[in-house]
């Protein structure tokens, strides 16, 4: 059953989402996201489209299926979806309950998603199911830090931020491994907090 | 850290402003005669919480984690230093703000060094495909 509490939280955030996330953060992260998304090929699943802020950084002429838990977010993303030069369809779907068949996608991409998925390991297992054996998972995520004093601050920040949306102290790299993926590459963008992760579904 | 001028200036502005605001607040709130350790801990906690909310404002223009993490560290350090200092000696609000601003600048330099040490490829394993 769809997580209605989380869905309502993001529906409520949708009208002001671009103001909070669409200026500084997107300008700052744009070159790193472009580099990550340049790896898109084959049949791609993009997780948590939001208001489509990432769409302008997608390479053209890709076959992308995007999902988001929030219908309001997808409504706000519609203009960006229409402007994309390639095949991009968006559906309302919960990552914990993907309605796609097994082994359907060549790649899955996420962008600042797993800070907000309520059960991250279950969500990642769900992604592994829809990826073909040997399929690739590419993530642009922020996580907690291993180093003092950043680790303490991220835990404290989480107490406030998770009421509004994301958690700041997730252990996403470990979660990816726990969900059964093989980690191929982890690259830190800012401290050990903002990072890109490449992983592969087992053959 | 990002070396594009807009973000370098944004990071400086964020940390100097947060440091100055928390520093001013700490010397206004703490009077001489307070227990130094209590003042330090209380102002450190207050600085950390307030700086999180202040960081949200700067984050709109200059980024998310790259603003909030150093901003919160600045709030914590500025509150701690000025809380302790304010308990030991009479400081004006302007002096508190100036010391807080210098603290913010110093914190940012530390974060720049930490980032230089941590950024880059952390794990790279053989491609098994």
C-alpha cells in the first residue's frame, strides 16, 4: 500500500520545492549530475523525479521512465517533461511497491532520493528486482559523515530536517551493499557527505 | 569545495554572517559572572540550532549541504567561543560580532582543508561485468 503519510508530505512541499532546491543546490551540483547522468544508456528508470529539476541535466535521446511518490510533484514537473528531447514518461509510484516486471531496466538513476525513502534497504531491494542481472545503479546522494564533528552535526540536523523531508545521516553506501548490490565506485563530491555511487546488480 | 567565484563568495558570506550573528547573540545573552563551562555549552547548543535555520536561508542561493554543514559548525564554534569569553570578560555586541565573523572565516578554512582531504574517489573496485 502506498505510503500516504510520505506522499502527503511531498505533495505539500511541491509548490515551494523549486524555491528551496532549485537555485543554489542545483547550480552547485549541476556539473556533477551532468557527469553522472552522461552514463545513461538503454532502458533507464529514474527514481523520484520531483519537480523535474534534474531533467535539464539528462543527456538527450534517452528512453527514461521516471517515478515519484507524489502526484503534485509530477504535476509541477510536467513542463520540464514536455521540454525533454527524448522519451521520458512519468508515473506516480512508491519505490517500495514498483509495479514493473522483474529484470526490466538496464540502469536505475537516483538523485537525492534515499535521504527520504522511509525504508531505504527495502527500496533498494525493490530496485534490484527491476534491474536486469548485471544492471547498473547510479546514485547522486547526500549521506551522513564518518568524521567528527560532521557526524554529530548531521545526526542533530536530522532531528529537524526529517520533519520537513529528508534525513541527513543515512548510510546509503552500506545500504546499497546490504540490498545485494556490488559497489563499483564511490566518489565524494563534498567531504564524505555528498557523493556519487555506482553499483551493479549481481549476474 | 566549489571554486567557482559565486560559491566561494557565497560560502564566505554565509559563514561570516552566521558567525557574526551567533557571536553577537552570545555576548548579549551571557553576562560576566556566568559559570564559564555552562555558558560555553548553552551557547554552543543555541548556536548550532539557530545556525541550522539561518543556513536554510543561505542555502536557497548557495547550495544545500555545502552551506548547512559549515554554517552549523560556525554556529557551534561561535556560540562556544563567545559564550565562554562573555562569561569571563565584558564584551560589546560589536566585539562579539567581529570575533564571531573571524570564527566563521576560520571554520570555513578548516572545512576547505577537510574537503580537500576527503573529496575524490573513495572506493573503486574491479568492474565485474
